[in-house]
């Protein structure tokens, strides 16, 4: 019943006048039930009234806003701040909605958060893909992507997109890959091309997937490295804090599940990082360094 009362208010806020019969049909109840609901809203302080006769119906006062008779101050604040957080991802189009709700609630939004996920100098391809995938998820449209997986040339995939996820400084789309016939994560930065098709799919409900699937996707590698003090500022931002030695370097240990990514990360530290464990990872990093040297000979 409470949900129906909310829905009646929102319906009246979007339409100047609605007949009792239209509301009864919309909420699949009797006109008598609708009239009782109108009486309850009126008693609660919502300025709703009914006009009889031709052209009549049920209406709200034109200057009505959702105030504490429907939502508490904390609830209004939580709605506005949450919407602002979504907008601040940089990929949202929620500014107009935020402004409308702010006016609707008769409250101003507080400038409490600022987020920038894009890389320095990034041209905006990832933002475009984010918006396309968001639209495809909401409209249940299959997407076609050209995707670069690790150690593999770009492959063409058709995917039923289900969620946009953020983890480890990167955006991913989680969906059902028609090529692999299984659920997969696709990193937006590895998508070389993307298009939204006109093919629709039946919505698939999934729970929280990020932690579980990332942990199960590959074998976890426990890594121990020593980092020179000249790169300490960077590693402190990106890896777990470790033990600082007398020479200013740091030994840190962490888990990873993407061998290629961690090798590339260690190489990016240049001469300022050394793999201590495991021994096989030491050898793989050495092999990559030798290949790099051959390029310049």
C-alpha cells in the first residue's frame, strides 16, 4: 500500500490531472481503493484534490515539492548525494536529473565530491565506450567488440552486457560472451572497437560478481619485490605498504592473478625494482629484459 501511495504521488507530479479510473487501471485496483488512498495522502499533508465533472480529475497543487511529509531530510540528502556521486564518475548524464530532483525536493546539492577516472591526456575513447555500454545494458542490446586479450591478437566478440564494474584503476564490462559461451570480464581499455547492435536479449539478473569472479579467474600468484627509494612514491600509491630498509628501499609482498600484467608492471619500474620471489617470475622478467635488449642491438 505504501508503495502505491508513492507511485500515485509521482504519477500526479508528472501529469497535471489524472482520473480516478486511470489510476485504478494503472495500479490494478478499484476506484474505491484509489479514493481511500487520496484521502490518506490528504491527511498526511500532501496537497492533493479532486475536481468533479467533465475535464475533472485528481491533481496536486502546482507548487508542490516532496518535503518531509514524504521523505525525511536525511533521505532527500542521501538521494541527491548518491546521484551526484554517479554524475561525478565523469561518464554519467545525470546532471539534468540531479537538477530536477534538487528543484523537486526544494533543496540544493552540496559540492561534496569530485572524481576523475580518465588518464592524463586521454582523448576520451573510454568515455564513449562507457556511454555506449551503459545504453546497451539498460536497453538489453548485444554489443560487438574487437578485444585484445593477453598474448592474443584482437578477436571479434559478441557480448550480452550485464554490468559496468570498476576495480584496480580500470573499468570493465561484465557480460555473457557468445564466442566463449560463458561469462567474461572485458577491460574497456583493451577494446579496440565497439558497436551496439539492434539484437536484443532477455535480461539476466546477476548479483555481485567482481570479487568472486576475479579471484576465481586465474591462479593467485604471491609476489615479493624490493623497490628502490626513487620509485617508492609510486609503489606506495599502487601496492601494499611493506618494510622500509635502512637504505630507503622497501620490500613488499602482494597477490596478483594476471602474470602478464604484473611482469609489465615490474618492467615499468625499470632498474628500481627487483623480484625476490617466486624464482620463476624472476626468470620471466629476465627473459623480457633480454628481449628488450635485442631490439636495440
